[in-house]
């Protein structure tokens, strides 16, 4: 199969012929139909987050089940599925207490002494975040997929695999935004737009989108933003605090920078909650003025929207088909696998919401 392989940090991905194994017990072979190019892929490509190499990147995807291994009862060949990097074991402390997105049990990967899921001849190719979706096929654990209805377009379904689940989930699960409250979202890429959309679905009365790119702010209005703030032209913290009469009830940082994470905390008022959704580079420390915690303000993180993806993703599909989730406007362009490096470069400029690789 054709796949995009990262062999060196800060180098272009190489399109290579790779072999996938046959499904072992509890494994599923998925024919990839669509894969979003997410900012998280860029973080690993540029070395912000170290990962074993060589690896096939990609983690936001949807496809069709091609084959299943022994003991798989959840899906059958022909089923349409969305993948999720936060695969779950179902029996650890995190899974049993409803925090499946925090599960990291090693049983979801093959043992080191077993044949690898991905290889090029005798060379082992690392699977990226349980998935490696920049490839024509994915061989994954059955707990890394969610079955969805077949009338859902798979290019839009792929977005649910990461960006939508992360953004909407941070709003409705991690922060539990209440109807009638005020929300500020910093960053209007795929995750930020999803957070804006999630806030609208949750019934927030005022949703303030913050970015430095005017076209993305206009796009945020389509996703439910009631107000926009161009942080390149004004003090974003002051603007949000003025619009909300002293600070938002909730804020969400969807970029992954020290400065914007600190701004997110400053944007909330007394009793408010700031949720950091973006992937802040390793080694970065966030500075908060200690006395502000006496105002019962909360700073918290969110991993993949605190999801229960087997439940959430089919619901998000229903939201889209009901017109509540605005996925059509999130896709900037549809590309081929060979164009993946251009798509990663475009993420650096901040001009696009999502490029989606189409495999058929």
C-alpha cells in the first residue's frame, strides 16, 4: 500500500510502498477513504513532540472495514467507521471511571516480539497514535474505531476523528458549558471552530471567537460565533472582558502557545474556567498570577475532548446530518496523498482549517 512515512524530523514525508499485516485477534483492517491533515501531525513532524521513527503519520480518518480478526464482534467487512487515536482497553481505572480518553494500556498495540502491524520488507515502521492514517489501509485494534451510519459522507466523517471530537468534546465534556453562559475561543482552526460550534450546540448565549486571520474569524461566524476579536489589531483579553462585562464564564485555547494559554486564563471572570485544548510544546511552562486563584478561577487541560468516542461520534454524525454541526465549511481543500507535505506547510501559515486527503 502507499503511505506517507516520516523518517527524519523537519523533513518531508516520503510516499513509500509499505506492507500491513493480517488482522490478529481483536484487530480490524480498515480501507482508508479520507484523512484530515491536523496540526497535531505537524507537531510530530517538526519535533515538538518526539516520536519513534520511521513512522506513518495521520490520525484523523474514516474508512470502510476490509477484514476483521478473531474475537471481533463490533464490526464486519463493509461497515463504515471513524478512527480515534484515544483507543481504550475497557478495564483500567480510567476506562472504568468514565475517562476513556486517558487510557494508555499497552495491550492496544502488538507486543514487541510479535510481527509488526506495519513494515517495509524487514524494516519495522512505527504505527502513529494507534492509527497511521496517511496510508491506504490501517490495521488497528477494534477499540480504536467507532461504527457510523453509511449515509454519512466519509470526508466529513474523518474530521470527527480528531478535530471535532477534541473541540466539541472540550466544550460539552471537559468544561461542561451551561446554556446561557459566555464563551471565548482562541484560535479558529479546525479544533477552535469545533469548539465554537460546540458552544453553540451547548446553548451558550455569547460566543467570542479570537484569531489574527480575518477570513477565519468570518468562518467562525458560520459556526456560531456571536462576536469576533482580531487579536492582531487589539488587546484580545481586554476586548473579551469588555464584551462579557468582566470576563467570560468559559474560555478555550485551541492553538497551543504559552502566550495564548495565559490569555485564556486572563479572559475568564470570577469563578470562570479556562480550558487548554491546544498542544503546547514540551518544556513550556505556563505562568499564572497566583492570587487570581482566590477568585475561584480554574485552569485545566483537555485530552481529545474527554471523549467517549463510541458514543460521541455517532451522535456527532447525527448532529451533522441534522444541520447542527457545520463540517462542510471546515474543509479547505481535498487533496491526494502525494500533496500531504503541502498541506502540512499550509498549517504553518494558519490560513486553512483542514485539508483532507482523499484515497478514492
